[in-house]
C-alpha cells in the first residue's frame, strides 16, 4: 500500500517538476532539452578546460604525471558529454549523472583553478600546495606504502572499534537493566568517561606490551563511552507499558532484555555508535602519529618529516574516504536494522 | 473461528476460568503519602461470564485489572483464578490495554506471535498466529509495521495478540476508549461475537455505560476513589443484543443514576 502511494507521489512530483521546468523555459524560449542538459554540458566543458590547463602552460616544477592527468580529464569530459547525449538509453546512470552535474561542474572549475594556481603560476607557495598531478604521482608511485598504511589503519580501527562497541553495548544494557550494576558502574563512568581517551596515551603506552595493543585499547575506550551512555539511556527510557504487555504474555526476564529492552533501545545505540566512531577516528590518528609505526596517521607524520606535502594530501584524501565510508556503512546498517522507524522518527 | 476450533482441539476444557476477588485493598505511595485506591473489594465471576466494571474516572478500576493480570500484588486480600491464588502474570490472563502498545519494531505478524514466542512454543504453533490475524480480519496487513496501521487496526492487532494465547480470562482495560465511535461500534460487535463463540471469561473496564450494558452479563459499578462496589447489576438480555432494546436503555438510565449523572438523561 505504502509503496503504491510512494510511487504515485513520486510520479506527481516528477510531473509538477516537468511542468515547472516547462513554465520556466517558455519566456527564455530555450529548448527544454538544453535546460535539462545544460549543467552537464558545462561540466564537460569545465573538465576539458582542466585538461587544457594542464597542457597549455609549462609546469613550474618537475612532475611526471601531467600528461596522464590531462588525458584523464579529457576522458572524463567526453564521458560526461556522451552520457548526457545518450541519456535516454543509459537510464539510471545518466539520471544520476544529471543530478550531480552541478557538482561535476564545480569540481572541474576547482581543479582547473588549482592546477593554474599551483603548477602553472605558483600563486600558492609551492612545496606546501602541490598541484593535482603531484598527488596523482603519489598514488601511482607510492601506492604499496600507502595501501599498507591504509590497511594497518583499517585493521587497528576495526579491532578497537569492535571491542569498544561490544563492551559499551554490554555495559550500557547492564546499567540500564540492573540497579546494582548501575550503582557500581555509574560513578566510574562519570569519573572516567568524559576524559578524552588521548589523555591516557602516555599511560597506555607503557602499560601495554605493544603500542598496537595500547592503541587498540584507547580506540576501544573512545568508542565505549558514548555507546555505553546512549545504550543505557535507551534501555532506561523504554516505556514500562512494553514490559507490562510482554509480562502478561508470559515473558521471562531474559525475553524482556533481549526482545523488548534491546530492540526498543537500538535507535539510541546507533547514535552512540555514530558518536563513538567519530571520537575513535581522532584517537586512531593521534595514536598512529605518536606510537604505532604503521597506518595513515604514521604516514602523515612521516610525509611531513620529509616535507613530502603531496604525500600528506594524498593520505588525507584516503583517510577522508575511509572515514566517510565507515560512517556510510554504519548508516546503511542502521537503515536496514531500523527499517521499522521509517515514518516514525527522522534523524 | 479457525483459531478457536484449533484451540479447543489442542487444549480440551480450556474455556473460561472463574475469578474470585476477596477483600482486596490496594494503595499507592505518592511522595510519602498513602493514596488508597481500592477498599475491600470482593466479587466472584463464574466461568464464561462477561463482567463490565464501571466507575468514575480515576477510581481504581484499572488498578484492579493490573491485580487480576498479576502485574502487581494487592496490599491485602486475595485474587484467585479457578481457586489458585494469582501471584504473577500468566498468559491465561491476557490484558488488552487502552493503548494498543504494539512493539513498533515488529510487524503485525511478529507482534501477534509475541506471546507464543515468549512461552517458547512459536515454532510448533505458527498456524495459531495466522489464525488469530485472520480472526481480526487483518490478513492483508501481516507484514505491515504498526506505524502503518490506523488506530482501530492497531487495537485489532492487540486483540489478536491476546487471543492467540487462548486466554481463559480476557482482561480488557478500556480497549475501545480511544477509537472513533464508528470503529468502536464495529469492534464491540466483534468482541461480543468472539466471546459468545469461545466462552472465555471476560473482564472489561469501561467508561461507556452503553458499551457495558450492550456487552456484559453483569455490570459492577464502583464508587469514587477509593473504589468500593456500589452496585452489582445483572444484564439479563439474550445475545445477540440490539442497541435499541428498551430494556437496555432503562438499565443505562438506572446505572447513570448510580453514577450521579441522571440529570442529563
């Protein structure tokens, strides 16, 4: 029923959007296809411009990937144009590209400006602001080291986060459920929880057998605090009416915890997991910069030591992709698990 | 109908139980002060009877139902189901609350299955869930989530969730109180038909005098808080009943008089 109403609503929206576009098009007397495809055409031009800007002037420095970059830019430009013109046959892909055309245009302009401002005229001081081809060079020439670093970071983050999330979840449920556990754990949580996990760094590094295990502990700690607090508040705020219903239907305490308290608290738990993810990223990078001899944080530190600024930017881009990928993954998981929330809560 | 036929086959003699409420008093502690809500309440209900509890708002009727359900223990007095003292909740005494309180994270099917799942018998008894959903006419919505249902549909699911357990005493705490009047009339007829077919004992708390006399064999009228029994009235009319029955109208006038509301009649 709901799918039907959604599709029909979407159809109505699409129709009104078309009518709106038609109304706007009339006074300008431009063909409507131009209005629809305009941004994509300009995006294609911007990328072509980026490619041209790479070739038009001589590089000020010695970068080996300028030509490859230019060719890639032209390929992107042609790709955008071809997808737009062949739109009706390419279906969803073309529709997605059309929706993102303004961003592609902005990106093309930004890259052109960046190229000109660094490699060609050095408006920005050079070693600190490397041109795009210098970063491409890092990806092509220093790939094994970068990949190894990314892999080390992901491993450390995954292990620490999993331990912290599990510990936080179990602690939160126990505090929320049992008064005596709450009595003992709550003060400890209040005392230790708000302390930034990085403050433990010096202690952790000599208490643990290796810097890796110390960092795992710190990441787990940073994750566990928000997960504990939010799981706890989630369990504590479950309406007693749910328990009454379950009890009259013959539910035992284990059922009340596993099948009533935990599912009802899950939306809160996911807020905690999200917050824990953010704070654990911070700990990860600091731990890698200070103690662990691997990972993207370490790579950043190492690159800075050698004044290899292009490597730093390259590592930053990888890091940002990994972090946003992790958050996307968390949100996907939440949407799948909390499908019942659709139309109930928005956050 | 299917559910009840199956239920009778599965559990012979599982029809209504008797309920014996004897000298029950109960009170709440609110900010250190003791607030008495029930005072020496005694009545007996025979197996298969349909008894409505009427009384002014906040008089303690719902508290009495919580005691019958076993969600709380009385301060003094005893409640017995078929002679056994009620010490805690048990699925033979199921409550349908004023709010449907469906679990929003479960589909209709899984909400109805809750009782069987909690008792650990869902795997072998899945057909009972389907039958209960059919019984309340929501087969098309078995995979819907509660937020997709209307108020009346949600309350039907709550009813199915209770009936799937083959209750011997069905406890209804103003289950139709928040529904619109048309849905309420339909569901009154459905509850009445269900009760006539299956023979469970029913205890209904309501504010609606018309609903009480239309559905029940007996109407027990309570006083203001702390609740004492003011009158115990037999409704001696055959089923199926008709809302326009002058005898019911006369009874309604009489009961409204007991509640001090006859001036508006």
